[in-house]
C-alpha cells in the first residue's frame, strides 16, 4: 500500500518570504493530522499511521529549522525516544535533542535556538527538548540507563552528519553500557516495572505501554537486539534464530494491535495517555466494532482480546529474555545436560526436553513436564526452546489425549502434589496447555467482567482461588486464618477442592447460569478422571453452590435461627460444609483482595460455626429461639453479676428490650452494652461509645438515648462525614422510649478503626453532630469515585414480607456513592419508616443493601401506599447519575 502523502507545497511557497509563516505551519499540521485521522477511520494499517505521523512532524521540524539556522551551523537536530524510532501516535511526546559541538557553540546559537523552540510551540507542536554536547551525552548516559536508551534510538533530522555519528560512536556499546551491562540493567528495570502492576497482565484498567505484555516489553526486546547485535529491526530476531517466523509474526501482530488501541485512545481523549480507564473501554469496544450479545458485553469481548494479546506477548517476552540471558550473560556457554528421566533433562537450572521430537513421539509428556517441575523444586523454570516446543505441539492435546488413562492420571497427580500446584497451573495456563486440556477453560482465558468487583480476568481469578487454598495448606501460614488452615489441612482429599475451584467460574461468558453449566462440566471431568461417584458429585455440588454461603452471609440475617436452618438444609453434611466454607473464603479473597476484610471473614466464620453446631445437633433437632435467648441471657447474667451488677437492674433493663436483641447479639456484646448503659446516669445521655470487636472484624459505634425519628439518617451522615464505611447496623427501640443502636464500621480501606486519636475524633464528631436536630444540616462532601461513574447501575428496590418477625425486608441495589445510607435514612424519615436492622454489602461499584423495616407502630409495611412512598423517596434521592 502506498505511503500517506502530505501536501507541503503551500508551506514551501510561504517559507520563501522572510517572515516565519506561523499560520501556514498551523494549517499544514492541521491538514496532515486530519488526513491521518481520515486514513485511520478507513482502516489503513496502523504501522503506516504511526510512521506517517512521525514523517509529518519530521517535515515540519526540518522546515522550521532551516528558517532559523544556516547550513553552516554546528547544531544537530535529533529525534530521540519513540520519535527517534520513527513512531508517533496522535498525542505522543515529540522528544528532541539539540546536539552542539561545544558549550561555546550554545552561546553563539542561543538566540536562534530559543526562537526555533518558541516557533514550535506557536505552531502547536508540544516538544520536549534537551540541549547537549557529546561530552554531556556521554556523562548523562553513563549515569542513567534511560538517557542511554533514548540516545541509542536517536535519529538524525538535520544538521552535520559527522557530529551526529561522533555522538553515536561515543555512546555506543564499545564505550559505555556494553551489551551485558545494558541487558542486566534493562532486565532489572522491567522487573521493577512489572512489580508496579503486580506482575499481572489482567489489571482492570491496564496500561497499554508500561504493564506486563505491553508496548514497553516489546521495546525492551528491540533495545537489547540493537545494543547486542547492532540490529535495526525486530525482524533480525528471526535472522539470529531467537524467534521463528511465526513467533515474529505474532509479536508484530500484537504490537500492531496495541498500537491501534493506543492510537484510538489518543484520538478518543485528545491527549497523551496509556491507561485503558473504564470511561474509555466502552467507547474503544465500539470503535473496534464490538456489539453486546446475550452472553457478553461488547466491552468484555474487546477486553478479552486485549488480555489474550498481552498474555501472548508476555510469553514471548519471557522466552526471549531467557534466550538473551544465554546469549549475552552466558555467551552460549551452557552446562552439560543432567538427565532427570527419559524425556527431560536439566540445563543451567532449567528443565528442557531431551529431544526436539519428545512431544511429537510422546504427547503425554506435555503433562508430564509439569509434574517433573513439581518433583524438582530446584528447577528455575522451563528452557525457552522447550517452551517453544510446548506451544508448537499443544494441538496434539485432542479428545483421544484427554481420554487417555495416562493423561488423566498425570493431571490428578499434579493436583495431589505437596508443592508447586499453583505455580504449575499458572504455567500451564501461560503456555496454553490448560486451555487445551480443558477446552471449557479456553473460554475464560483473558475474560473480564465489566465491574469493579471482579478485579482479575476469570482465568486469573480462578488460579488465585487455588493459590489461596494452597496457602491454607501450608503450616507456616496458619496464623493468618487459623480455622481455615486447620480445616484445609484436615480435608480428606484436598484435590477435590482444587477441582471445585478450577471449575467454579468456568462457564462464565457462555450465557445461562454459570454455576449450573459449570456443575455439568465438573461432573463430566471428574468421572473421566476416575473419581468415585461420591467425590464427583461433591465437586459438582461445590461448583453449583459456590455462591450459596457468601450470598447467605451478605443478604440474610444469620443471627436468625431460621436462616441457619434453611442454609443447613441445603448443605446437609459436615463434610460439604467444610469444603464450601474454604472455597467461599478463597473465592471471596480472590475476587477483590482489597475489599476482603475482617468483617467479611467474621460473617463467614459465624455462619460456618452456627451451621456446624446445627448439623452436629441434627437437622431435625434445631435450637428453638426461646432456648437460644435463655442460654445467652443466663451466660450474660452470670458474667455481669460476677462483675458487681445487680440482677434487679439487669432484669429491668432487659425487659425493655425486644427478644430479637438477644438473638442478634453475642454474649460479649450483650455484656459490654449492658455495662455501658448501666454505668451511664440518665442525665448524661445520650451515650455514645466505641467498642473494638475483634471477633466481628470491625469497630462498633454505640448510641443509647431518647428515641428520635431522624436518628438513623443523622447517625449515618455523621459516620460518612468522618470517612467510615458502615457494614452493619442494628437499630432497637426499647419499651421505655429509648433507642439502642449499634453500627459496625470500618475505615475506607477496610481496616478496623485504630484505638487512640482516631476513636477520640469519632466520638467528638458524633457527640457534636448528635446535638443537631435535622439530618439536612449535614451534607457529605466526598466525591463519587471516578471509576464508579463508568457503570450504569439503575436504582432498584425489592420488597418482601417477613411475617414471622413482623417486618418487611427491603433490598436496595444501586450505584455506590458517598452519603448513600444518609439519603436512605432521610427517605425512611420522610415516609415514617423505622429501621430494625441493615446489612450493607458493596460489590464493586454496586451496593446490595438489605434493610429490615417496619412502620412506626412496629408493623410490617403491607399498604402499597407506604411502599410507593419509599420507592419514590429513594428514587428522588438516588438519581441514576449522582452529582459530584
């Protein structure tokens, strides 16, 4: 295809005049940019576009230079960095170096240099420039590998060729940064850069340039090739036998895809930027021609292509770096191989196939390789040439392979090893073996979910779940989650829970209920791998019910014996409960590690403990509410009397409580709250106190005082203003006209409140704020997070009647935002609603809060007029797109 041609004739004519033609330069730049955009929208190859942009800038710079400098000047105009490579995206930096023979030359040329640079800005070219002599270049390049890299990619635009070549020679690998030093420095630089992105290609808002598998990784390869081999293009990787032609094609295709994404991003935003932010992902998906379908959003399809591309580029980067180590650091002086078994050997600490024909003649070795790595922990990984052999022979993993008893036995053996399970499953995924062996897994590789709750792609999340389970199996980590570690290490067959983790999300993106579809996949897989029928059905049940425990803990009142009974009736067996509890904890942690906190841990632990006690008693012998209340009161009474409190005062206080209080509070909470109230004279009310609750995983803010209609609205506003997140609220009105309210709160980062100055600050703010009479006096000032604005989450309200407890349940689904509970509280106030209990659950950018409510007479809301008032009032306060 012919290159893009620009029309410089009008500009050249204007340059014949003495004055600098600013307007003509601006017009030429604008027309050239418009032409490139036109070609972009017509689908012209991206490499032509980025080269054309660089060429357009070249021509403008050279013309502007010649207007300000004579041919005899001793100054060289040099393009460096990405511009030096001849690559420019719409908003990329235009990096220039002005190279002079000497400091004296700078003083002579100061005036035209300043005029030249000023003219560039007036034209509309935002350039970054450095002014250096050769001595400067050498000194700064020696001190900074980044400067050395920029100079290495320098390109002469105009000026004395001899001066430019002298600079290149003075900064070449024979003088500074020899290829070994350069490679080691750039390798460390890449490791540090990857660590910033958690060594993961599947960040929710990935950086196209700097993230693992991004453009910088490709540039890193190019730099090493240029420094060591004096090569000019990546094509030389094939000539030097570092890549096959197919691998080179994959590398270039990946680069072109990332270039096109970056070009589109710059075009969309009109500015430089390399992060695929949520607010841009939808637009880019449309730009790339994706449409929503019944199973997946367009943005999810687009991002899956992105993640798969960078995964493949990351694999090529891994392979090439290892080959470079051998060529540059070891100078191809390799150790003699040490035989490990008939098919594999060790060389320089890496596993390699003993023959290039191994996988062709013995395909089963494609699985045996990973078991061998597990059994030889001293190995650092797989040798690059063997990685290539694996990729080249993955097609041999077909239906016959999957049915082979050797293959099924090897796979189960991998899952039963004492070490290396997570590491080798990750490696299997990276090399494409896992998707080949489990075809359903291929569908979730690189698949993202467009929300803020799932922070990893589905395949990465799945492997994170297994990693979390493996961590529980290691005694050195027992202190982190003692109960979970004890259960994990006592499981009769740990491989069953790894299988459940492997399949729990495997059907996402296929349409339908992913738990039900995954159950079918898991059952078929287990039977094919010769598990017993009991074990197969246990794994399938775990996949089908993997959300049961978290949904019960988040959406239901687990202090209610009837909720525990209903949950236990679905679990039935203690063995199932252990497996489900462990899978739920590992899954919750791996969904969004930053949102996993002590409160969620405590919720699941309490649900597990209560269910275990019930299953041990027998499903047909549940603990009656009256019996449970009596047991708690007796234990609390005994403890408080022993501390000097009279039984008469206790009974007088407790008689004003409703029975549900004793169901929903632990003995410790009952004792603690009773002490606080009995120790506070009525003249000093309202009582506002803070209690650290290690078992519940948060900090409890307690209020006891005369009942007020606006209490919930006012309390939640104040707590939000202080920057606390409410995760649970219990509101009780006593028969004596008092309110006993407790709010379990966490800091914004999910941690409990630190005792000391922070608790004093909270108490002072609450005491001052509670003196206000209207919640409207308070307005939450925090802004809605940027990421949340990208999600279309309409407010939905669902009502159901809990006639057993004489209350109505309201489930609110809406976009998370500061001050949300304050707005809900004011809606309750406006409609005459009393709150009994609230469960607060944030799932990414979406909240799913549960409120147990009554009217002011403590009766459930059964009149449509009441429900409609609440719907309307909440809808008015929670618009679809909240203001900042």
